[in-house]
């Protein structure tokens, strides 16, 4: 009997995919749910997979791998600064692909399935899966007629699946360890400044403390290792910065539709990303501080290429590997401390120090106490 | 009798240069003082030139030419965004050069003189003057031994010139219409966050109004033409934005020393530039909104080149002319409105509208009345 | 009755398209055949169109427009040098699109049709047509089932159309004024050096004259205007260089399949392009000779972008217009003469002269007679 | 007693430098002569150093280090293709600097001296020496008044040094393993095509064999390891290609003065570089064949930066190290064979093969025997 590994998030789409795959492929379905830092208990999702007919259902906490193997390389390569976005959704795709491939190998499955009904998502995931293992077949249940938006409710009910509301096509929310991303289609709500209630991780700037917080972030070879003097593993460090910066309203941004002619990207993306905002600001400043200008420009050019390949699903390619090699050489010098000032939604670097930086200026932490400390 | 046109700012260096030029060159000195938006009455400077022995002394209000012919092209080319600085001092040099050349022609002078004792400044000004008129001789009095920092006081007193304090070599302050620039050498004061009293045009963020201001800036073919619905000439528009944004603490930034090895740029630059900050933010956002991505990247690449040539004194070159031609084509579409939100030192674009932008999203101003709401 | 304008080349595909369009669309078909410099009488093609059922058949000599409006801008922009190919086929597509749109307007047709069965060709042509006139419908008969390669013969015979051999899918030959292009799929014949008989416009290098020819090409603002002292219109100049350079074996080149992973471009392109080779060499050398290095690099970067947009069918876009504006400024200085030496397939610039070049070195033509003169 | 290590080439400049250094610095002079592949016995040069008063004189064969540590990295980085020149002189400077520093350490010398009277050469060498060992003092005897061109003859005679003709300032010839470089100032001789007698390593194309030669070059990870099936160490491989290609007139090129305004580079460089020409052509073709296009473009951009840093004397910098890291990743795939056709001065790649290339096309060598077929 065939076995299919399905990336399962618990939405109506992925839930209805289980009986559909069983029926169409006469296959056993193994559901895999990844905890990328959603901030929810995923045990209920696992039970739902089983209730829908999955033979087995795995929930894996992959936050550490996500932070170390995907977020960190892109941070060091300057990709977020180049893209003007945290790239949080795009960076999760190669991890999803790798997990599907690994579990397919463990489960002796030759088919993997992915639930998104978004064509671009699917194309990127298929690219990633093909680069990892060209022999795997990829199935996209959402493209099947019975699972189309107008028919999926009926199909699910017929299969005895409790029908949640279908995904709102106009608003997609994705949250992981690195950022909360809200993507909206065009419409009346967009004609104004984004409303405060779109954001969860950051307070509205006018509701934040009236005195600034200072945060010192230590980097070693481009890896953030301590906040305000306290060494932390990467996942904890990201969560800590999320708390501190979010409290000061730091981390809201948006990327607008742009382009011209046929190529309009007609959706607006909003980011709620306190940790990404502070880490990117600190890293960019410190790297520029210690890098010869000629090399810094070369690196900036490659950062643009890196952001493109992250967004295009070209993670498992010689291009990324080669840029990573250059970045590793650059980041050897990115060792030191950057001090951020957080105030009413604004975040700026107000001091930096490195043994590789200009000697006269590098400020070490002043004696007096300063701001929030975790 | 030879005639020399001297760029005269009223400092001790330029004052002592007058008797020195008269004596060394047996020449008549014509002093030229440019009002680039210093915000002071320059009549006293004119009198000082005459008192030092100038045959004639001109004060010229060149603010409009500065804004239109130097600031605006660089803004449209994206040079400030690429440089991470308002480029305010660098943009004034080609105007100074052009004025010296024009007045030298009017005065039938074959020599021009420039007061700065900074080698890099002088090299750039000489490049600019040579590109404009290779036949003009350029004299740099500050390089002469009697005008060296340790001897200039005695020289001036001997010439009967009232001795002001010499320029503080550690801190250089330059103010013009576009920005106030403070450049410091390394030293103890730099080991902290820049103190509030370094800034004049912007309030400290924690002393600003507790509610945000919204500002709508209209662009026509990349030229800002109205603020909050009120059409204004460029100089007035810049001054208006300086007032509004400065009141909200918007416009402070710094550019740190950077590099590596022998190439350390060992001075830190701070910018007090409310108008530059808001106009650059609005223009960049609107341009990106209406420009095809491929063209936007090509333009970003050229913006970097443009910033470099501004800083290097290569304004009067085929390179600038050629980039200007491309920029003019790009900016034909930069027609529309960007809305900025100013709050506690933070400035962000929260809406944009253009007939060339994506149709569904472009927000026009909501019904409520426009204008600053501090 | 609907009217359809069909780009008609006389191949079996385009011939069979006529009865198919008449039948499917109940439309009148107007056939348009463009003379881009194929070097054949096209009257027979016109008769064939009528014989296949076209209501009207036009043959237009567009060589001058092709040279002036498409080849020349790309030459001046450095696109051929950047692409490593004459771009001859890609440059013909925007002209074809424009002619179809113009004739559709004259004929009050709302549909245009294009014969190629190559998906990439079609996508590019549709992009070009949409940018010119988004209201036109585009029909692709070759995509229809009865016109598939294995069925088209029977269909044509059933329609009473004399059946020529179908296009050889493995080898595509395209000839126009600018180059002869031979594109081959993978196969045994490719395992060696390209055989001499693939080339028509160039002699085999070992069959060429034993003494070198020198050719002087004059450019005015980047436009080639004379060869060996004889002023010529552009079309004639290209033909003249084709004769001279072809006789010396100059102009053969190939572009190999390249890439990695999924993106293999699995076809090898060979170019027989004596005029393109000599004009590109002369223009690149002269431009580099008169252009400041900083500008030359900026232009080289844009040349790469230009080549990409030519190949992608993005001719009628703001990107091309903007680059053209910069190129026009650069080319103002590309006025002068380049001397080429042609010998046994090798072509090199051995002298150049321009009023904008360095003064000491610019060689004018020596007194003694030199080489072939047209 | 102070000890100075002098780079000694045997010219009048370096010969007269010995007594001058002894006299001025009251120092012991240790002469170092490097064999970079000049193709002459350097024992006579060693004797001359001793005759001029050197305390010790070393002759070191550094050809292998030159090929492996300087030529090869630049070849793999694509620097020669980007520069349009073999970079042979520029690549020798970092090796000279490193040897001076190493011998200074062995000899406990704190001063090194370099003979060139060319300001640009000296600035680059000083940059290289400073990056390697900032504590070393660098002395430039050629800048001293008694060693000026018009006085050096008298000075040398007074020191009892046999006076050779001084260097011809108008023509500089440099030969090493990688290329012979001839640099000329402006003048009458430049108004024509370069005369044949400027070239030594290449025959005039019209005096070469009437049938083409084919050469297969094998690369392993970007390192050329075999020619026509015969494995060779790098130095021998370069010499072998010099013989084969030189016999077919392959390897002549020039780089002309260019630029505009003040920046004219008023010297013309001619290159006689058969080995460089063939290796660069083969490597570029093979790299492009196996590299994804996106990565190939990124690498091409860095190749430009690499060429610049070679020419600027920035070899011992983090920039080069970082680019080398990316190049190493790219070159892992540059494993395979390129076949060149050499005929009458023309050199082109007519076949290539790699396990990393497109599968259908890669030609392996046909059945007939390999080797040069002149």
C-alpha cells in the first residue's frame, strides 16, 4: 500500500486532504505538523489529523533548526535588509521541504503532499522538494476539484470532518518564531493606515512606555549570542527580543504592492516582527562597522541575490551554498556589540563596539543602568 | 592687476586669506559669500570681508538654485537613500564651484581661491572647478605656512583682523537649507549616544507631542510640489517640512566611521535633517510603488553610483548627465501622493497613491481634514 | 464578420492556420509577411497565403525599421556584447508585434494570430502585444489539436493545402538582416565542432584570403554611418559589412547550453553574423575609448539588463525607455572611427580615433591603401 | 648596523640604489631577485648585486608559488576576463611583497626597499607591504634626488657601477611566467597597429601553420591539470600552452588608454600571453557551462571587484579572502574538459564536457588521437 507524507496544519484544506488522498491514491496518509513557533499547543492538531483518517500523525518542534539553519544564514547574509521584509514565510519553506523528505525516507513513502491552494507557494515547495530529492512525487490536493473553495465544505461534511471556516482568501496570517505576517488582498480596509488590531506582537507606539529602552546585543562571528549581557541560545534570544521590542512598539512594517504593467503584486504584506527588526538593525550596523567598504558593497549585492533565492524557493542550490561561503568569511569579523535604543516604535543603533572596528570610537556599555533588561 | 575671487564664509581662515592673497599675489580680492540657507543674516559677513581688505564683497542668496539644481536631482536619483546621509555638504560644493566660475568670468578674474584647510574638501572643489573651467587657476590659502592653525592667529592680528576663535578642528558644523551636519573626530564625547544638544532642528523625541502628525506630500514627475494640500515652491516646501518634522523629532541620524585596515574613516557624522528625512522617505516609497521591479533595481544600482559621484566632486561629468537622463525617464511616473506618519522621532509612510500605481490599493486621503495634527 | 491578422511565414504551420482560423472563428484572415532581410523573394509566400484561403495577403519590407528601431538601440546599449549573441531573433519579435497591432488597427481586426508552436516564443509575443494593445485578443493556432505535429499533415491535405515538409523540430534556422541563427537540440551531430555547412554567410576560415583586410567604421553618436570612407544608410552598411567580414570568415560563434539543475537550456545556438560581429566589436571599443570608466561600468551593468529584456519580450516597457535615455547621453560621445583587422575568422580592433578620446593616441587612417574596400 | 632588504632586478635604478642605501642609511643591503619566469639565467644579476656592494644577494625561483598562489586564484575568480588583461604585472606585486617581508624576517631587517620610479607601482607595493607587516619601514631609493633619471648615470659612475642604459621611460617591458607585457606612452609609434616585433611569444598570425590545432584542457575544481591528455604540474602546463598557442599566433591583445576628462590613462598596454589567453578562454567557457545562471552573474560581478583589487594592491585584504571563499564553492563544479581550436591568431572553444554540465551535449573527445596537430 502506498504511503503519503502530508504537511498538515489543521486547516480545512489540509484536513479534507486526508480522506481525499486515501480515496484517490488508496494510500496510507502520514500527517506531519511542524512547530515553527506558532505559540500554540499543537496536540489538538495532531488529534484532528488522526480524526480525519491519518494513519499516523507527528508533531515536531523544529524551532531550533528553523532559527539556526534558515533564519540565521539569511540574517548573516543581509537578506532581510535587502528584501525589506523578515522573509519569515519564505524561510520556513525549505525547512518544511526538508522535513517532508526526511520523514518520507523514514516512512518509506514515495509521495509527499502539501496543502496550500496558492499556486506560487506550491511551485516554490515543488522546486525545493525536487532539489532535495527528484525521485519523490509531489501531490497537491488543493488543486483537485472536490477541494475547491466552493465545494470543500460539502466534501468535508460528506467525509464526516468537522467543518471549520475555510481560510479567508483575502487575509492570510502566518506566525512563526521569526515574525507574524499578515497578507491582505486589495479592498476597502487597505485604504487607510493599517489598524492597530492587525498587530499582536507589538504594542501600538502611543501605548508604549514613556522612557526609552536600551538593548545591547552581542554577536560572535555574526551569530547573536547575548542580550543585555545575558548569554542565550538562539531561540530564547529571539523570544526575549520579541518581548522587549514588542513592548516598545518596535517591529511593525509593511511591504506594499508594487511594480507596473502586468506584474502588479496586488497584495499588501504587513509584518509584526520585533525580534527580526532589532536583530537586523543590530547586525547590519555592526557588519558595516567592521567590513571594508568594497567588501560591504559586494556583500550588499549578494544580499539582494540571497533574498531573491529565498523567495523563489532556490534554497537547496549551488548559488546559496556559494554565497554562504563568502558570508562566512565576512562574518568572521562581525564580533562585537551593538546597542539599540527602542522608543515609541522607533529603533536605532546608538553605539557599537568591535575589536575589528575603528579604535577611537567603539563605545563599551556606560556605567549607568539603562532601560529594559531581560 | 590680478583679480582673485575668494569663497568667503567669515571664518578666521577665510578672513586671514584676504590680506595673504593681496600680499602674495599682489591681487585685488573679490569676496563671495553664498546664502545656502544658513539661517543667519550674512550682511555682517560682507562687512567683515571689506574690513579684511576685500575690494568688493558679494552676498548671494542661492537657496533656490541649491534646492532646484543640486538637491532635487540627487533626491530624484535616490542618492541620499543610497548614501545613508543627506549629502548636504557634498551637494553644496558644485554650486560653490559654479558660482566662483561665474563670478570670475564677470569680474575678469583668472584665479579663484577657497578657504577650507581640509585636503579632501579642496581636492573635490578643485575637481569641480577644473571640470567647469580648466583654464582657471585655483589657490588654497589655508595650505600656506603663515595660515597654519598654530600661526594664523598671530598673522591675523598682524594684519589688524579681529581674531575670532579658530575653527574647532574636532567638530565641524555645517548648516544649509537641506540639513545641519555635525562631524566629530574620535574622542570621549563619542563613547555615548549623541547628546541632545548636538541637534538644533529636531526636538528630542521624548519632548515631542504625544499624538502623531500625518503629512501628505504631493510629487509631480518626482518633484515635491505640495504639503498637506498646499502647493509651495521648493525652498518653502523644504522649510515647511523642516518645521513640521523637526517638531516631532524626525530627522536625526548618524553615519559612523567604518571600513577596515588603512581606510578607516575616523570621523562620525551626525545629521539633523527633518526635511531630507521626510522627502527621501516619501520619494523612495512612491518611486518603488510605480516602477517596474527590474527598473527599480537598475535605478537603485545607479543611485549608489550617483551618491559616490556627489561625494567625490564629480558633478560636472558625463556620468552624472547620463544618469540624470535615465532618472528623468523613471520619474515621469513618480506622480502622486505619499502620506507620512510622524511620531516621537519615527517617520513612516502609511499610504501612497498614484495613477501609475496598482489600482486596488492606492488610498486617497480620507474624508477628515488634512494638515498637521500635533 | 470577425477579422484576424495572422503573421504568415509560409511554413506548414502558418499555412494550415489559415483554414483553421476561418473555420474556428468564422473569420476573415489577413496574412502579413514581413521581409526582415531573409534574402528571398516573398511574392511566392504571398500567393501561398491567398491559396490557403487568406482574404488578403500583405508583404512588407521592414528592413529599415528593423535596423533603425530595434537593432540599432540594442547595439548602442551594448546588449549584444552583454548577451554574447546577436539577439537577432529576439529583436525581430517587437517589430512583428508592432506590425500586427498596426495592421489590426488598419484592418479593424480585434484578433491577431501567430504561428509558432514554441511556447516561449508565444509567451514573449503575447507579452509584447499586450504591452502595445491590451485590448487585442491573441490566438495561437499551433496550440490547437488538429495542428499538432503528428496531425497537421492530414489536416492540411484535407484542406487542399500543398504539404511541405513540417519544420524540423531539432533544427530551427532563422535568417534576417542582422544574423543567421541556427538552433539545434541535443543529438549526435552536436558532439563535434559545428560543421562548416551549418554556416552560409561566412566562409570557413581556412578558405579565406591569405592577407588581412582592414575596415574603418565611422560612428556618429553611436550610429554607424560609413565604411571605409563611404557613407551608407544603415541597411546597406550592414549588408556591406556582411559581405566583407563574411569573406574573411568573421562572424561565426555559438552559445552553448548552460545552467544547472532543473534549468538546463538544452539547445545550442550557432550564429552566422558577420555584420553583427564587426559592428559590435567596433562600437564596444570606441565607446570604451571615450567613456569615463565609472560610466562605462554603469552602462555595462545596464547592457546586461537590456539583453535580458530583449530576450524576455519586455521591449515596450518603461525599463527599456529609461535605459535608452541613459544610452543616448552616453552615445553622444561615441563619435569617431574604429579600425578593424579581419583575418582568417579573427576580428580585432587595431586603431580608434575620436575627438572625445585621449589626444596623443588616436590614429587616423594611414596613407597606404589597406585591405578590402566595398 | 641596520639591514635593508632590497628587491633587486639588475636595472640601473636598482643597482645604484645599493650604494645609495649603504650611504644614506649606513645599512647592510641584502639584495633579493625573484625568478618569476623571466626566461633568463639570473646568476649574472646576483653577481651584479654583489658588485654594487650588496652584503648578500639571493636569487629565488618563485615560479611555482606565483602560478599556484597568485595566478591560479585570479584565473578561478575570472579576474583576467573581467579586466580584459592577463594582470601579469599586478599579480606579481603581492608575491614580491610577501618575499620581501619573509626575507626581512629571516634577515632580521626592519626596512625593505623597492626600486621602481613609478609612483603608482610604489603606492601599491607599499599598500601590500603594510597589509602584511605594518611595522616594516619601506624606502624608495628611486625617489631620491641623486637617483633621478638625469643624474643617476653620474651617480652610478661615481660609485664605480658599470652604467647600463637607463630604463626607457616610454616603453616598459615586463615578462613573467604568465605574460609578456609591453606598455608604451603616447607617441608616433602608436598611431598604427602594433608592429609584429613588439611580440616575442607569439608568431605573427600570417606566419603560422595553415591548419588548425586542437587543444584539450582538463580542469579539476577549476585547476588546469592536463593538456591533450597529458597531466602536468601548473608551471609546466603554462609553459606548454605558451609553446602551442604561441606557434598559432594566439595571445596577442592590447588594452587601450581610456576614460575622459582628467582621468585619461595615457598609456597603451600590449600583451603577449598565449598561455593566459587559452586558459582564460577554456576556464570561462567551462565555468559558464556548469554554473547556474544566477550564480554565474554574481560571480561575474565579483570578478570585476577581484580584478580591481588585484590592480590596486589590495591582495592581502578581507575582501579577497571573502571572494576566494565564494569562488572555491563555484569551482567545485568546474571539473571537465574544454577543447580549444587555435588558428591564425584566433582561439575559440569548440567543445566542452563535464559531469556537471547538460547531459545531452557534452562531447567527449572523438576517436581520433589527441595532441597538437599543427
